[in-house]
């Protein structure tokens, strides 16, 4: 159920309506942040998608759970008619559907590399227990053995974007009827 008043003519695109009518500056900034994640991430596509998919599950965002960066990220920039020089979809092979199906079972699934598993763990713990992960020296030792500081900063900001914007979509009920935020807000 959508939690703000949306005119009937805009019912199929509540994010687009909200971006035009409410909080225009905030929504434009959120759109730019989201696009930056997909345009500038240095993570591999599989690491990125593992973490993103886990956040989509935790948030409960229906659209986010169905999103596939390799296929869908280019459409986020389609309104401009110009593909950016770089997109996350350029960062290695796309995960298959078995990968996405296994994300919730990341601890036991054999489908994930150590880096992918750590990215998913980071995303889950960032979303569910930020105070605990911040002080978990064992986790940080493992993370630093696998990721550079630049990759950790990239992952943290990507997860922050997915948590925040995915929760907005889910809490306001936009996720059940609209395209992903970054596409619909254009």
C-alpha cells in the first residue's frame, strides 16, 4: 500500500510523482547518490550484487529483489541518452540466478568466493548490527586481508545507499508498483 497520496494518473510511478512534487531537492540528491554507486563502484559485479541482493532481502524491497545490475543498471541512465563511461555491469561476469537464490544462505553456500561472502556478511551486519560490526576486530582483520581500504569505503557507501533508498521504497509502498527509484525518479 502506498503511504502518500498519489493521483490516479501517477499511480504506476509514485517515485516519479514524489520526485516532481515532494522533496525535489532531496530526491534529486538521492537519485544522484544511487546512480553514483552504480557508476563508480570498484567492486566486482558479483561482490556488488551479493551485498546489494542481501540488503534487498533485509529491506523487503520487492523491486530491489528483482533488480539485476548487469541487465538493469544501464537503463538507469537511459533517460539521458548517454551511457556513462563506466557502470558496475562492466566489473566482471554477471551472477546467474542460482547466485541470487543462494544469497540468503551465504554462510553455507559453496557458490561464493571469500570476497563475495565477506561483502555479503558486511552488508547484512551493516544493516542488522552496525554497532557490533564496528567493534568486531576479527571481522575487520578478515576484511582487510581481502579488501583494500578503497574497496571497503566503496562497499560501505554502496550498502548505505541500498539500505536507505530501499527502505524508503518499501516503507512508502513504492516498491510494489514502480520501477527502481533511480529509473523512476528521472
